[in-house]
C-alpha cells in the first residue's frame, strides 16, 4: 500500500521545485492535483497545477463529499480531490499532497500513518527574495504571503520532518530518503 505524503511550508520555500525533482526521480510517487477557485497564474496549466473551478462548483463538491480536505484562504478555496488519492494508494503508489499547514493538520488527524514533511526557507529574508524572484505575485500578494509565512512556520514542530531548503540538491536528496524509508 502506498503512503500519503503531506508537503507544507511557506509560499516561496521551494516546495514545487523540490517536488518536481522528486517526481522525476521516483516513478512510484505521484502528485495530487488540487481544485482551487483562484485564477490561474500565467504559465499554469489546468489539470497540471490545479483544476480551476468556480466557487459554486467548489461548494457543490464539498456537499458531495468529493474532497479529502479543503481550506479557504486568500479569499479562495483549495481542496484535495479524494478519488485520485485513493486510486494511487490502491495501486501501491505514494501520493504527495502539497497543501497548507491547516490542511496538513487535518490529514494527520484523519490518516495518522501519513508522512508529514515541512519545507522551510533558510530565513524569512531569503523567502521574500525567492518570492520576488519568482515574479508571479504582485507586491501586495508578496506582503500577504510573507505575513502568512510566519504563521505557517509556527506549525513546523507538528511535522514529522523539516527540510531546510538552503541547497536544492541536498533538499531533494533528503526528501527522497524520507519517502524511501
Ligand atoms: P513554493 O512552491 O514553496 O511556493 P517554489 O518552488 O515556487 O516555492 O520556489 C520559489 C522560488 O525559489 C522559485 O523561483 C525557485 O526557483 C526558487 N528556489 C527554490 N529552491 C531554491 C534554493 N534552494 N535556492 C535558491 N532558490 C530556490
Ligand atoms: P498557491 O495560491 O500559491 O498555489 O497556494 C496557496 C496555498 O494553498 C499553499 O500553501 C498551498 O500549499 C495551499 N494549497 C494548495 N492546494 C491545497 C489543497 O488542496 N488543500 C489545502 N489545504 N491547501 C492547499
């Protein structure tokens, strides 16, 4: 049976970058694609980054029990479709959920055998530099996300493992080692 792997950490810490490399290297690891009501960012692709749906459709799916977990923040909903998670686990694959800390805590409660990994930036200055460098958020969104980062960092202790992403190659190796344990 595959394992449910939660990856959280503040926006800009490098979660997406690390996960992409892990997926390239481990055939039995899949990524859960969440649903969101937020607008796609330039370059994001439907069904790859997210499934982009309306608020009404999201609420319909909540009612229908189609989410393993969901949260609402930055005025938008984000949720993990339950069907794909079950499908991959039953095939024996591991599945990564890249979700926020509240979602992570919910999954830990529901599925205590999950592996919870927190990706931390070396420090908040570097986090802000990476967010600015990524160039996908407005200055206002960068402020919002760095403020939220401090709250997210308070959940770090609740995670099974913390990977400090100062060196990308090292961080990728650490995650592969944890999943392979
Ligand atoms: P997240 O998914 O956590 O929001 P990203 O993976 O988008 O973060 O990374 C944010 C930015 O930081 C990207 O531009 C990425 O290329 C860069 N980045 C990721 N890891 C490192 C690292 N170890 N050192 C320097 N820059 C990094
Ligand atoms: P972004 O807008 O940068 O793509 O994502 C914002 C936050 O939503 C990130 O912390 C991301 O991990 C989180 N997130 C993405 N999908 C989900 C989900 O399905 N559930 C929860 N709880 N959080 C999610």
